[in-house]
C-alpha cells in the first residue's frame, strides 16, 4: 500500500446498510474522481484506507472498495453477484461440460436502473453489463481519468426508480465483495430474515461461515497495516444477529484490531404493525447488547427520535428537506454523517487509529456512543467560523442521529468532533486591530484553536478531540437533491441562491459518549420487561431462549449504569 496506509475492511450487513453503504461509496468515488480530474496532490483523506488496488485478467488496473457485503436473495436487482470487473466472457464460452445438463431458469432481473444507465452514459462509460469502466488509481497509477466536461446533464433518480441500493451504486465491486444469503428472501412475506436468532444461525451454518471467513482472509492477508474493521449492520431485523456473530468472529480471529459497529435503523415506523415493531425492538436490543460485547465501539445511526415502541417524529435539519419514509433519502443523510465522523482514522497523517478513537470514547465500559451532525454547517459567505459558532449559542450545535431523544441536559464524557469543508480564509476572525472582539473565539489564531476552544466552552469537563479539514463532503448525483437553498459549495446564501446545483457541503460531525444512554438504555430495558413473551413465541422459536432474554435485560441495565452523569473523568 502506498505510503503505508492503515487499511480498514468494511462489512455491510443488511439491506438498509446497503443503502447507506451505496451512498458512502458513491461519495468516496466522487472525491476520487474530482482529485483525478484536477490532477491534485494527495488530499487530507487517504483513499487507500478504504480501497484496494488490483488487476483484471486482462491486465487492467482497478481500484475497488475493500468491502464484504451480505444481503438477501432478490436484493441485487441488475447488479451481478460476481460483478463484471474480472469476468472473462471468452473464457466462460470456452468451458464445455460433456455430461447431462439440467436447466433451472428464474425470471431475469430488470436491466440497469434508467437513472444509473444515463449517469454512466453521460460519462462515456459502458453499463455494468459490459466491460467495467476504468478508474484512475491515486498517486498516478492507472489510466487517465474519464472526462465529463462535455457530458450532458444526467437524470436525477425518481422515488419510483430506486427500489434497492444497487439501483444507485455507481462503484464497481470486487468479485469477492458480494455474499448472498440465498435461504431468505428480500421481497415478499415468506422466508424473511426478521429475528435476531435467525441471523445468528446464518453464521453458525458451516457454508455461510466458511464463505465469510474465506472473504475475510482474502482481504486481510493483502493488507500491510490493517487497523481494523467497520461494520455497517441493520439493527431492526435479523441482520442484527448476523452482525453480532460477525463481530464475535472478528474479535476471536483478529484480536487487537479495532472493530467499530454502526447499527443502522431506517426511517419512522407505523403503529399499526405490532409484530414488526416488537421484533424491531427486540432485534435492536439484542443487537446493541451483543455488538457492544464484541466490538471496540458501537454507534446506532437513525433519523428517528426514539429506539422504543412509542414513535417519535424524525429529526429535522434547518437547511435540509427530506422524506423520512424514503430509505434513499435517510441513508444519504446517515452516509454523510458517517463520512465525516470516520475521518480521523482515514487521514494521510494522523496519530488517531480506530483503536485510539475507541479507547478515547469507551473508557469505563462506555462502548455505546451517540452520533450527531450539522448538515450542512450553516456558514454564510460573509461570516467567519467564530461568527457562526457564536451564533449557534450554548445549545448542542449538531442534530442527534442515534435515536436517544433530546440531548439537552445530558452530560458528555468524551467526544470526537470533525468540521470539514470550510475555506481556510474563514477559519479565523478578520476583525480590524483595536476593535473589541465579540468573543474569545475571535482571538484565536488558527481554525483548530477556534474549534478546540468552542468545544471546551460547550463541555468543559469532557475529553475532546477535534479535527478541522478543508475537504468538503461530496453530494453530487446520485445523491438526492436535499439542499435546494444552498450555493454550489454548500454555503448558506445571503440571498436566493443561483447557479449550479449543490455538489459539496461543509459538515460538522461528532461522536459522543453521553449520559443520554443512561436514560435510553434504561427505558429500553423497562419496555422490554413489560412484554408478554408468550405472545411473541415466534421470536423465541427463531433461536433465542428465555434465559437469553433475561440476560439481555441485565446487560442493558449494566450498560445504562455506565452512563450515570457522575461517572465522568472527574470521578
């Protein structure tokens, strides 16, 4: 790996995890394309952390995500499980079998989503059914990048055109990335992976376990400085069990590596579906408890207001307009937050690794953290960073993204904060000498000092780590159009915006070890204790014993006690 990159292997487990992952990889791809088109020197973020270089059978250099994803039968749509990257059609045609043949034919999947086909055509690239389009590899490797200077404007995806995550994934995957669980269906009501116990059993079956282990060994053995694994895992369905068993496997086989689990929950739910809601509650609880036992850090990500049975309205962003019922929208927002809060262990030069980040946040057993983000960061062109932070006032500057309710009145024990996408000229105040300064923030000489002082003012007793990056977060198509009132670079306009659509935005993101988990986990345990398990025997029949349920309640109460407000660093 160039420059001794500290590699990370990503696992995506579940269909909503696929939605978040598709946006995440599209954002990485957009950043790579922009750097290649501009022939820039390497930026702050090191793509080799997430990507791997390879070569096809025809000698073509490739650059693909270091990724293993698992989903259910029928979830890929037009995407081929083996991909088209290393496929040799002439070799396939030359293979002949002289014995008896039996043909089993399924209905063909639809062709490539019209929007994605149009987007690839606009770049002068063939679709995924043809030869994989080349991508220039960082540091000068690979062929010249494709140009889009004269390309027609691509279509925007419509709500009806996005059915599954592969409908808008524009990144080609390695043949060893996609692992399908064929015994469960993505669509329909039969053969659904809906309970935690079912998910655990998937990775207890020798076939699926060996397949995952083989893929892990393939990607891990080619790494020089593997720092760990990031696990994107659905919490609301049976993939919570798959994620728990995968984390246990990683902990057993790769001791000492960081394991950061991102528990993903889709948009709001309906009260009229009691069985689905009870299963969601149970899956979430078992997933959080088991993931925290086998991971370095666990962070739920959701736009919902609560983990419990009582529905709360989805979170709101002042400059962002989204439909909480659309996974395409919700996953884009969560991917933007994820792309920001993971930046510390993806930098070219940084002492922060996954293990160091987890150790800073999870002391005294506090392995479950909250996430928050300001999307976009509300800087107007005439203001500086100190001006904007002063205007935000004493309230928590980011929108909570872990379904823990209102964060006001809670205590932060430790936090990792990333602010990205602001021009260096606005990092500090430009007040004339001799004029009184509006705040101590305006006296700072660097943007890093401004951000550090602001966090110290907000949470004086918390352990804080702050990073200020120039690179914005990419929101170019196929990212949905959620920012109708912003300028092209994502800044809040002084007047009505004009010109091109938004393609990048500044974002403030945070991970926080917060006392809000004392209330949230305690309420979750209380809600579970009131359930009559005899009514939900099907959940237990899927592989969970009554003793497991009682153990879960004890684990949740124990986790909740770790977050009492008096148990901070000062204790």
